[in-house]
C-alpha cells in the first residue's frame, strides 16, 4: 500500500489544477525557506512572525494558531526575543498577561521581502475580470479548505 492507501500500481491523482497546487506549494515553501534564512531563523519562528504581522498576540493565541504547546511557544518567543525579532509588552486588557509583538526593524524587513511579491500578485489580480477573479479566489479558498480538512484526517 502507498501513503494514500491505494495499491502502488494505481496512479496518483493528477491534473492541471493539482499540478498547479503542487507547484505553488513548492514555490511558497522555497520562498519561506529563503525568508527564514535571510532573517536567520527557523521556519516555525517565521510562521510566528507572519502571524504577528497582523498585530500583537498573547503566547496562548500563538500556540493555538501554530499548533504548538505552550512550553514550545514560550521557547520560540524566548528565542525570537533574544534575537531581537520580537518583544513582550503588557496586555492593556489584562494586567497579568503579556503580548508578543514584532520589533519595528523586523516589520521593515518583512515589508521589503513580502511587499514586492504582494504587489506583483495584486497586479495579476487587477488583470482579471471581476468574475474570473471571484471564481479563482473561490477555487483557491476551497483548495485551502481541503488542505485544512485533510490535516485533521
């Protein structure tokens, strides 16, 4: 049996959309690896920084969103704080809690890395007719949901 639960002589699923998904996933993976190297951090650390781009979070929320234990996230945040990527600040809504936030220099670095790519994708988005854009976005969201569902099986 193969990893997919089918006999080894059964060809795996194929098609242009699946091929495009595989190519996109590989390209995104390679890009993230290059960004992590540029920042001198590991991939889990980069995933945490990406989440913090949306604003400060408590360690508990980071743990939940990264799928890590609280002790693992504590070690991750300690590592990122020591390397100067993040800082812990008081939570204005809870005196007992601390938030993890990106340091300004890291914001600037992430912007120089991600913004040009985002602008290129936005230009592609603008080249599509609204109905094409909506259909493509719907398909991509559906594919992302399929990956999310498959993660739990």
